[in-house]
């Protein structure tokens, strides 16, 4: 069996490859070390569409692609969809660091850490701000998959009221209430925090729009750790500038890196992080463990973990 593997992490993969598995290594520019033409699987690393297209063109017998990301919109291109290729993602491996980051962002907002940092910089003993509690606040999490559930469990531990939305509503650990993706708008007027943890699909693109912001409370706070394109940026800017919502913490953007000229940088009620909420020293360990488990399953004909439904987009 031959695999196409990322040269960037060759030193991590090579020692644990089964002895009867052959590897063709592909670099960040799509150049191969070894022949890829009879490869049956591709472990994509953090590269763009040109490398994916090079792999697809060079490996006509490809049957499985695994990605270290949770989102797969970048893989659902015509060259993949027109072939019978299984796609698996790494949903779940990012859940712990992202959930912790979301709680940190909520706590930072509730406790006014930015306010106190500014007062410290000015050497000003400012007691005007009154910190709030997360206890009995309502958080609405859009997307109740692995990341959403990790957020819900931690928010519930703080005594928050946790609601969620998912494509197929069902009782889900950590959530007091889960609605379908047609029911979340009705919950917006009661939400203190809106957390976006849904995948980017045709159904979710642009779903946080002007009517959504108009339905939110003026003291509500938005956190986006999913994909920037789920939020209509012009509507977000309007909501932030006019006080329709209290603020936002944004880790993802439709254009990344966020251009220096973006007005989001200068808004005082916005916290920006550079698509880094999943960062953790343990991330690579989890990503590789999932890949090797799926490789074992692929070789033995067992069902693979995290199989993507291309029609649903995740």
C-alpha cells in the first residue's frame, strides 16, 4: 500500500509507519519524492489548493484523503467530488484548546480585563467598571459537534444556561436545550453570548446577518471560532459601531490574514486573535494519533473515524 504524506512532518510520521506501507512525500509546493501514481491515500497537511490539485492529478487511484483540520470546505472541490474518494477530518482533536479559549474570552469580557489593562497602562485606579458573572448567563452555541460540546460542558460547569443548535437536534451532553438550525434565531433575544462553532457550508455561509444582529440584546457578545464567512462582515461592523451588540471576539475571518486596513482592528469592543484558538503543544500529538488510527482502520477495512458527508459539507 502506498500513501502520499506531507514532507513537513516526515520526521514525525516515518518512525511509526507500518513496514509494509510505502510513502511518497509531497512538499509545500506540490513536488513529490517518489512516484505517487499508485498511491491510494493522501494525508494532507497545512497546504493550499495547488498541492491538493497536484496530488489528485498524480494519483488516479486515490481512495482516501485525511486532513488535520476540522473544516473541509477547502477539500470539497470538483476534482474531489467527481471521484469516489473518502474524506476524513480531524474534528474533535481541537475541542479542548478551543473550548478553553472560548471560556477565556467570555471571562475576559465579563470581568472587564481589557478595561483594567487600559487603566493599568494609564496608572489609573479605576473602579468604575462593575465585573459581571458568567453564572446564570445564557450562551447559545451554533454547532453542537465535538467543539460545541466541549464548550457546552465547560460553560455548564460555570453555571451558565447552555443552548445549542445543530442540523439534527437531539439531547446532547452539556446542553440544556438543543434546537434545529431553523430554530436558533428565535433564541437570539435571550442569549448573552453567541458562540459560532458550526462548519462552513452553503447553509451556514452568511447566516449571522443583519436580522440576526437586530434580534440580539444590546449587551450580547459574539464569539466566532469557526469560519469568518459564516458572519456577514458589514452587518457585524454596523452592529458593533451602533451598539446593537456589546462586542465580539473574532478568531476567524473571510480573508486571512486580516488586512491591516480592516476597520475591525480599530474597534474598541473587538478582540482579534489570528486563527489561533486551537493552538496547543498537544495538538500535533492528537492529530497524528487520529491519522494513524484511521490508517489502521483503512488497511483492515474497518469504518473510518470522522468520515465527511460531502453533501452536508462536514
